[in-house]
C-alpha cells in the first residue's frame, strides 16, 4: 500500500516563517551571484543613463512645457512605484543563500499550489519586513531632514553658493566611508575626488548664476541678509554631511551579513517609510503653510504623461542607487552621479538649447579626468592591510 506523507499545519507555519526571513520564495527561488565586473558596469551605466534622462525630462517639462504639477507628488509616486516593484521582486524571487538542505530537498505540500497559501506566505513576509524596518525608518527620517534643510538653504543663499556647497557631498561621502566602513583611500583618490568637486562646480555654477540673474533679488537690510546667508550656508553644510552619512549608512545596511534581507527587501522598507513621511509632510504643508486664498488641494492635479514618466524614472533611480551601493560602493555611486551632471549638461545644450560656455566645457573635462584618476589609481596597496 502506497503511503503519502503530508505536511502538518505546524510544518506549513515553519515554511511561512522561512519565507518571511528570506529562506525560500513564494513561487520561485533565486540564488544571488557574487557581483562581477560586467554587473557593476551595467548597473553604473544604467544609473548614469537614468540620472541624465531624469534631468533632461525635468528640464523639458518645467522650462519648455511649463507644467505646474507638484514636485512633491512626483517624488511620492516614484516611491510608490519603487515599493510595488520591490514587493514583487522580494516575494517572487527571494534570496536562498541561507536555505537549509532540508528545505531544498523537502517536496512541496499540496497546499503550496493554492493561491491562498501563496498569498498567506506573501503577507507573512511583508509583515515580517515591516516589523523589522527600523533601520530604514531612520534613513527615511534622515532624508526628510535633508529635504527640510535644502528648503531652508535655497531660500537664504543664492543658487551659485548652494551649488558649490552641494558638491561637497562627494567629499563627505568619502570621509564617512573611511571613518565608518574603515575603507582606505589613497592620496591619489583623494586628489581625484577634489578634482571631481572642482569639475562639478565649474559645470553647475554658470547655470545657477544665469538662473539667479533671471529671477532677480529682493531688497533687505544688510544685517538680515548676513544672518540669513549664514543660516543658509550652515543648513546646506549640514545637509551635505547628512548626505554622506546616509549613503554610507545605507551601504552598511544593505551589505550587512547578519540578516537575510536582500536589497529589494531594504528598498521596500525604505519606500514604505518614505511614503509615510511624504504624506505627513504634505498634510502639514497644506494645513499650516498655505495662504488663505489658495485654491483647494486636488491630488495629482495637472499631472501629465511627462510627470508620470518622471515619477517612473525617479523610482527606478532609487532602485539603481541601491543596486549600485550593493554591487560597488557609495563613492563609486557618487562618481556615476557626478558624470551624469556632465552628460545631462551636454545633452541639454544639444537637445534643449541649454547653456554651454568655456568654464562648463573645462569642468566637463576635469570631471572626466578625475574619474579616470580615481578608477585607475596605481597606488600599491598598504602592506599592513
């Protein structure tokens, strides 16, 4: 007589717990390979293309089409896209690197073929990820503080000063990488990073100065202007410091070996908390910082196809940043973003008749040389390491 073994409810619960912790996928399993050179170059290339395209589309939307959608809603929809995509990947293709042999050899029970069982496993996993998302809540809170500081700074310093100070995030990222992750950067790499800051300043400051001349300046007393300027500079310096810390903090979390969470799990957690913070920020802004005669708020008002495309690109950019940090590091990610400043400026000149003068051309060349100097550093490794 043929006897078939059937799993008990307790064994099914064990399977659900394993799925929640990333030991087995709901429908498929995926073994994450070690990142190779081709994967790193592919992710960096995609991040470069995404940043360039995002900048061009945003300039076309605001400068050429004069669209009036709310930029905060574009960011919010980008986070929603990132959350949905991360959930799908996290549920259907889970990392099986910590699977036990018994899990792999054990045949699936008949209940696994049912939709109810799959939905239960997916819900269990999402609950598990949400309950263990404290690290990503801290990161989302840091990003929220950075947005507030950026808003404070850009209203109190001119665009050229803000742009110059903002490029210092390249150095703060490298400094946090050395102090937190204990990475070693040779003098050649530090010199290349300083070159990179200089090149980005040369490319971006002329554009900022021209925008400032067009917008004009309001009159105010010298003392008020001085205090506002100092407050603005302080705000942007704190922002770039937090930017460097946030990049390294995220890298440390996604590369941590003491948990089974993938980069998609972390993206889901970060997107979830970012959405909540965007919603809270929107409610506060509409109830306390809106003029009395302002029209009533209508969600996604004036949202065009271009705005939806920007939201899609923004969400994709968040995913690519996480992948870049996972397969490379935060400093390399900063290099790719810096190159995108040059490529977007050149593309804007040829496609949208944007500005391109001699300092910007020199800055583009300096950025290219800085990236080559950093990447092809011939400094021998420290024998004590």
